[in-house]
C-alpha cells in the first residue's frame, strides 16, 4: 500500500507528517499495515460497514448522548453524530483502487493536539489508500490565500479546509470551488458559504458538550453562589467564539446564583498578566474557565504565583502539562477533550464521502471525553490514540500512591 503522507516540495508550505509525529509521541515502533483483500475476494458483504471504522468509533459510544436540539453551528445547520456517516466495505475497496489524493489545509497546528488530529487523518487515509498532504497557514490569511492557489494546481480529489480567517477566506478560498474540487470543512465556516454550494460537509467538535463538560468540572468543585471568571478569545474565530457562548449559557444552568467576570485575550502569552490583574480586582474568584489547554496553563501560572491554588480552572483540550496539573492537585482540575484523533478520523471520512459523491449531512460532530484524575489513562487513549507519555505516567503513579495512602 502506498505511503499515506505525500510531500509536494512547495517552498512556502509547511507540512506536518502525522505518522512520524505519532511515533515520536508514543515511543512505539510503527507496525506495518496489513493489506486487506477486497470484498469480492474475502466474501465480505459490500454493503456492510467497514469493520475498521465501526470498531474504532465503537470505543466512544458511551459518550454519544443525545445531541441537544438547540446545538447549531454559526450558520444554523443542524448537527448529527459522526456515526451517521459511514464507509461500507464496498466503498472501502473502491477508494483503495482509486489512486486518490487529498490535501488538509490547517489554519494553525503544533503540539500534542495537532499530532493526534493529523495522525487520525493520516491513519484513515492510509487505510483507504489515499495520498494525503498537510498544509499549515500558521494563522496567516495571506499565507493561506497563496496556499489555495498552489493546492488548486495540485488537482487533489478533495480538500479538508480550516479557515485562517472566516471573512477573508470566503473570497480567497473560492478558487477551490471554481476548480470543482470537493471541499469539506473542519469547524470554521467561511462567511457566506453554503452546504452543497461551497462545501460538502462540516466535521467538528461538539461545541456545546465541550462547554457543558468543562463547566461541570468547575461546578462540582466550587461553593454555592460562586464567582466565575471566563477567559475567552477576543478575536473573531468561529469555533472559539461558539464554545465561549455556550460556556456563558452553561454557567446559570450549572451554578445558579453565580457571578461572572469576563476577560478577553488577543495575545496568548499576555493571559498571565490578564489573569494576574483579574485576581487583583476580583480576589474572590472561585473558578475560572479558559478556552483551551495552553491558555489555561498561563492562567494557572498566574494563580499559583499569587498563592491561589484554591481556584478551580477548567478548559477544553488536553496535553501533557494539562494532565500533570490535574494529577498534582494544581488549579487546573480537569478538561473536556474533543477527542482529536477521532476528530481527525472523521475529517477523513467526510472527505472520503466527498470523493465518492455521497450525499452527506451538513454537519457531523465528534463526541467529547471529559477527563479528570479519575480517568486519565482511558481519557488520554481515547483523545490521542496513544499510550500516556512516560513523564505523565510517573506523575500518575505518584498520584495513585497518594490516593492509596
């Protein structure tokens, strides 16, 4: 089977090789993929679900509660679970025989979350024998605009697109549509783009569940009538803005009588100063929600430097520092993981559906996995599809020893 990650050699593109990232993170040797015979040879039912995909998704079934009917993306499209979009055995074989190629256009990516997400995409594309290239715009709209032109020239069979600027990309990404390349979206929707006219489907996190689960971690650990700080991204960025709005909705439902103080950030490293100032003006803060794990670590540092280990912090997304903080009893007590590996798998599946010309729902969502010290090992495995890093395992063993005393 051909290599799932293809390098194009274009100078201004930054590529992530997800498979090598996965190996670097897990410390385990990659096992060669077993090439399966087509259904016609094996006698499989061509209309049955692809067992590889069905088995992978089944591990997350208990986190697929009923989706709140009020949950909509910013364009108002209804959402369905990822399991509503399946690849059959027959479609699997068609994809493998098609010599297809795909491009994932990332708005920005680095660290353990991106490694897990791109690994999910790469593993899935390898399973279906599709060449995949990864392009990173580093949150620069001008760079992504240039990349669009280059990607069009590559003539891929599908593009997975994450907008670096929802307003500007509505124009600069149009050459993809004009070239007749099927486009599927990861979360953010370029302004004015419509389902079936501009994009085939959206694959995203369950925004509402991310907000509800992360806020429940705070609600379970603060006193009645608490004061809650919301540290949000004060930039027009679809996904982050939607989740922050759901967080605002969750506070009165989970913590009646709570007082809310909000602070917006633009420059991420300045979150430390923002939170430090907040602790001066509002020293009676009981809990604090931060948009994602990196931002939460800045907030935690400010709290610890003030001697405020009593403040309960939560966020969405996990990485090694997040898990270590939970296990060491620091303010960051838990997080809601958007399951980046499965999220990547689902991006790839809707892309495969676009290649096949399948009619797809406008928006599929990946289940959320809440992670606290009680389920760190399982949570990490479901989130990143790899074993816990060695440095985290040491801290976990120390945590278990303390709990058993």
